C-alpha cells in the first residue's frame, strides 16, 4: 500500500484509509470483517468520531476491528464542536479512548468549527499531546478563513491535516483550501470520495469518461475516481466500505496508474466550478 508523509507528523500513512461514518447502520459483523480485511491489505488509517452513532461506531465496531492490532493502526477520532472547550475536549478524548479500548489516538480532530474559542481547543490538543493521549491533532471542515484563524494560534507544522468533503462532483477545495494546505505542509484528507450517493451514473457524460478509462485499465470507475482524488502528494482519501468485497475494490485503486492525458480527461469532465468562500460539508 502506497504511503505518504501525513502533514507535519513526519509519519508515513497509507494514501487510502477507511472511513466509518454511518457504519452503525450496516451489518456490524460484516463491517468488522471489512475493517479487518482493510488492515490486512494495508489500509491502516482508520477514521472515526464520537459523533458516529453517538459513540457506537467507536465502541462496538472500530474497537472490535482493531483489537489485538492497535500498533498497526493510524487511528483518528474527532471531538464535536459542542464539546470543544478546553475541559470538554479533554473529557471527550478520554471517552473516545475508553470506547476504542486504547491508550492513545494517532490524530485527534475538531470535527468542524464551532462557537467555543478555537484557542481553547488547541490548548487542549496540546495538553493531550503532552500527556501522551494523542500523537498529533488536526481539523475537519475548515475553510480558509478558519485555517487563517488557526494559524494565529499555532505553527503550521502542528496542524496534521484538514479533513474535508472531496469527490468528483465536489471539488471546491481545489480553489483555495487545497493550495493553503499544500503551501504549509498540511495533509488533506478527503471524506465521502464517492459522493455519498452522488457517484456519477454510467449514462452521464462524466460516467462515460470514467467507464472508458476504467476499461482501458481493467479497473472499475470507482477505482479510477479514487486514484484521481489522491493524485497529488498532499491528498489522502478515507472511503467507507462495510462489505469486504467493496473494501477490496477500494484497495485495488492504489495500484492503478493514470496517465496525464487520462487525468486531464477526468479534470475536464468534472469541473471545479465557481469559487466560493463557503466550504461544502455533509
């Protein structure tokens, strides 16, 4: 599995990880099998959050999937903005650690900007690092204005990543957020890379482009999409797969090599759209 340096952490992390949003709605045993199959194939970046299933995903799915294999995993969780005071962040992290049955998180994120002072959250993150509860920290769903505020509170190398919505039909981050992060060495982790129900239909113009490229490589359109979405050194993706077959399909995308002409065709088929300072989220 291809690995890249994850922001300022200096740690090499697989370019493809495993998302767990809404996994509580799926068959629990199959979801656990899928996560474990991902670990076997090198997809050791596992992303979760206290929000997911109100903690059930951490407690009953992820913790079980990584049991006995914790040292293999780059484990990420998130604190909800409503909990992100100084004391609230520390407490939320302890709850996640207990649910996940681990002593540490490899990265801990603020799930999205909230009403509590960002300085309190950052101070709590640094306390958690000092105490060995987390190895690094970052943010999620941060637009450029939010990132600029964050930079008044810390150095860019302290920000491991910005986790954002990124798929072929939603490339808004490429206007400003992606360049901001790349200039400062912050990893960009794309969530919902298949669009959460918005993957291009085979009959659509973009879908036909993906299909043609996929057939040329004996691949699938989803594998082509994933490879496009991690085409730059700063980019990572965390597709969710609750079935082993789906997981294996995702993992195979890493070995796919697209030509510059194919990348240009995909780029033209899925334009970035007009610039907006509002970051899309789901």
